């Protein structure tokens, strides 16, 4: 009996060790938000990790604060750059801004935090200097006397507790012409006169480039947003050298240096990887190898990712949608419910559905595939049902007279006759998936959306085209390919009749 207990303990210990070793062998996943400064800081962490021998990968531009925070808590990523003001105001509201208290509260969530990196990237509001001078606006309070002004805020700032709602209530601003737009596009909007005021990050290189006036926060609304790294506490055991490498950046990055790095990436068009490597070399005397990719290799990688997204999701849609269409045809009462359900799914905005998937399936390819699969159901279910319902009653009666069973009638008569309609539904689903799959980049699924997002962020038209042109070409190719399939699925007798 004792030997059996010993054997069980040894087996249990072996399983624990295997699990730990497998986890330890996984690369450290560094995330970053969808703006340049976060990407640069993510690159720094990635290069430092690889420099100390820890295999580290960077999952860049994953979206906004909540996406990164939830991914960290769920273990989808292991670390990412964040700001103390965001933690206190948005992630853990009510927490003391004192670092020791903040670290203690984060530890209760299984999250560690470095000391501040050395710069405060607070929120601010800005206008063109010439416009502000003309209206004699220097403080945020001055905006209250100009209700005609148009505000263009980044989408996250528009909804955050420490964003526009707090500004509006604290300063009692009357403006109603307030729209949401991408942070990087806002600079172009204000420079061309499309909006009058935008939200800023105080380390944005574009502030001086576009000659903007940063309005004084005269009621001290915005807290300090000291840059830090958040990381999963299990990294202290799983990859302690990685955590030590992060701490080497504490107090090492000044606001002036961060502005310079943002300018090098956004204005001089240098890659975030090379910008991060130059900083580590010049400031910490650490020689790292920036991860550079050619446009052609990027195209091949994004094409592979996009094809996987489309092919996998479309295959699942076909697998489920055709039987659902048959079910809707065979049982009309149930069919109305099926058609209503798949139609309701398609009314959910694409971006919203992708975000809904994150709590259930995390970030990356899986939630994107499931969202695309759901979007592909409606055209295939509807066309399968319509194709079967549109078969001539005389043909159905003939099959019954021949003594065919219901299953035989379905497989040998009805589905072949409905095949062109089904193929048309698959073609529609495929074209929809090709376009919608570009949004998968927002949750780390890659594909053609990745260069599009990067191009928008960096105002690089060539990068936007690198994603947009292949996506459009693939949609046309899919449409023509499935159009040919649609013609081939037409029964031979009907094809001969059509030719005559």
C-alpha cells in the first residue's frame, strides 16, 4: 500500500514538473497598445528579454487599455507598458496613487509593477496656436465661452472615466459637436481644420510638429501618468531574468527622450524596433538586434495569416450553415427561428463582436475565427433554405413517386438542385470574411489588417496599401472562384438547357 502511495506521489510530482517546464519553455509574451509610444516601449522590453536569454515575442498594437489588461489577467500576454494614472482611474478605480499601495493592490490581482520609467505622459487638450491666439484661449476653462468649437477625441478618451466625461463635468463645458476618431488621425484632422480641439498625450511628437498649444489644466483634473511596466507575478519564478531586465529601465527614460523616440518613429519613419535598439545602446550600453522585416516578407506573413483566418472560418461556416439551412427547410416552424437568429448575429457590428469574443476566448486567431464563422452563417443558411424551398413541386412529387426515402430525396435530388444557390451563399460569406478579417488585427490575429493599422498610425500610405490592395485582390479572386463553382454546381441537364 505504501509503495502505491509513493508511486502516486512520484507521478503527481512528475506531472507538476512537466507542466511547469512546459510553461517555462513558452516564450514571454509582451503586449502593447495601438499607439507608437506603447509599441516602442513594448519593443524595449522584448529586446531586453531576448538579450538576457529569455525567448520573448512582441504582440504589438493589440488595441486599447481594457484589451491589454484582460489579456494580462488571463495569461494571454505576460507584460505590457501602462501608466499609473490609467491604473488608478480606469483599471483599479479608488486605489491610492502612492506606488507602494498601487503595487500591493496589483499584487492581489496577480500582477507586478515596475517603478516609474522616468516620464509622465499625461492627457492634455490642444488647439492650433493660431486658433487659440485668435480666440484668446489658454486654459481648459476658457473653452466654456466658445460652445461653437468642434472637439475630436480619440475613441478611448471619449468613453474613459478620466477622459471627456470628466473634462465635461469638471469644467462644465457646453460643446455638443464632439466626435470620436483614431488618435493618430486626429492630428491630421486638426491640421486641416476639420476639428478645433483634440486630446493629446503630453509626449506626442506631433504637438510641436503641428504647432499646437497645450491648454493649461487649470483645475488639475488629469493625474500623473507615470509610465511603468505591468507583468504577471508568476514571471518572477518563470523568467526572473526578464523581470530584472525590465527593472533596468526604471528611471532611465526622460520625457524629452520619449518625445524624441516618438518623433523618430512617426516623423522620421524609422521602425519602432530600431528606435528602441538605439535607445538601449545609447542609454544602457546594451547592444540588441532590432527585428527588421522587409515589405515582401511582411506581405508573405500577413497573407498566410489572412488566408488561415478566412479558410478556417469559412470551412466552419459551411459545416454548420448547410445543415442549419436544411433544418430550416424541413421544419418551417423551427426554420423561422434559425433564420432570425443568424440574421440577428449579422446586425452586431464587427468590432463589437470581436471585442465580445475576448473574455471568452482571449486574443489572437481563435476569437477572430469564431467571429468570422458567425458572420458567415447568414448567407449560407439563407441560400440553402431558399435553394431547397425553390425546387419545383413537380420534381419533388416525382421523387416521391419513385419511392425514394426522405434522406435519399434530400441527397440525390434536392441538394443537387439547390447547389447553385448554396454555392452563391458560400461566395457571399467568403467575400464578407475576406474584408471583415482585416479587423482581426485589432485583437492580435494578424492578417492584412496589421499593415493597414500600422500605416494609419504612422501616416504611411505604402503600408496601408500593403494591406488594403491584397485584401481587395483576394476578395475579387474569391468572388470569381466561387462564381465558377456556382456555375459548375448547376446540374448538367440544366446547364445544357441554359446553353440551348
